[in-house]
């Protein structure tokens, strides 16, 4: 039904069902009307790029209509209007990037001023005392083992060595727990990085999946499109200026 209605609108006009009185007040929208978005006509509208992101620009106040875009592309005035629309889009995009780059500079300064994370605290007093007690017991037992060995009391010496082995296991377990605590604290103090394309804060050396998720995100892609368009537009303008200069040289 919608497709048939659209076809009838195209053939007979959107005002085909209006009364004569209503038609007097009806104004058919054309692609060159001020209510129509020139950005959408010529390339893309930045309002469409950042929907539901931190950089959301809100809905575009002007009309986006695929039929009007197709009408513009088929119009004999198309080539004459493209430079005008692209210039307006470039101006809008440059303002977006200028605002973003200010945020990027502030973010970069903020990161540079961050104090390096303090080194993990030393082993706790309680665990340190436990280690000291274990080491003292092991030392005393080893001295006894040596004395028994010199006296030829091999069986007794071996019995004490088994106790030493048990104490060494306890010491190793306690030491590893302390090391694990330090690693956990260091992992929690992750350094931050800044995306130069979209200004987002990231975790430096983050997992590949999270990095890929950021790169494929709407905000990153949107600002990438904006920056690429500005670069392309400036290159085209330089090319046009160069051609004009060459033509002037030929004439003079």
C-alpha cells in the first residue's frame, strides 16, 4: 500500500487528494527549498552520524527525503549546486572538528598531568611477621639437621628435613599470595589513552576485541567520515585553485 501511494505521489503529486481550497495553501517541497537539508543532498548529514552517542547532535532541523535527493541528482542544475552545498557542509564539519580538537587537546593535557600510579604497597605487616616466623623455624631446624647428621643420627635428621620441607611449602604459598596481591593492584591501575580521531578515552593496550569495538563504533566512524570529507574537500579546492592559476598563466 505504501509503495503504491509513493508511486501515485510521484506520478500525480503529493497534493493529488487535496481539495481545491487546500491546494491553494499547499506548497510542494523541492530540493532547492531552504527547508531541505543540503548536506543530505550532496553527501551526508552530520546529524545522522552520532545518534545515541556522546556526540549526538540531535535531529536535523531540515528535511531528509530520498526522492528529493534523486530529483537533485537528476536536475540540470546539479553540478552548479554541488560546490555550494559542499562548501556549506565543509564549513559545518570544520566547526565540529574544531570543537572536537579542543576537547582532544584538553584530554591530552589531562593525561599528561596525571601522576604516575604509586608502586604497590609492601607486604602487609601480618604476612611479613608470618614469613619471619617461618624462616626462623626453618633456620633452627636446619641447624638441628646439621648437628644430627654430624652425630650420625640419620633417621632423626631425615624426620626434621621433612618438617623443613612442609615449612618451605607454607613459605612459598605465603610469598605467592603476596605477589598475587601486587599483580592485582597493578592491573587495577590501568593507564588511559586518547583516540585522536573521535576524542574518546581508552584503556592503553586494551584487549583487541574492545579496541575493535571502539573502531567500529558509531562515534569513531562518524568523526572519521567528517575528517575524511574535510581533507578531500581541501584537496579538491587546492586542485581547482591550481587549475585556475594555470589558465591565467596561459592567457597572460
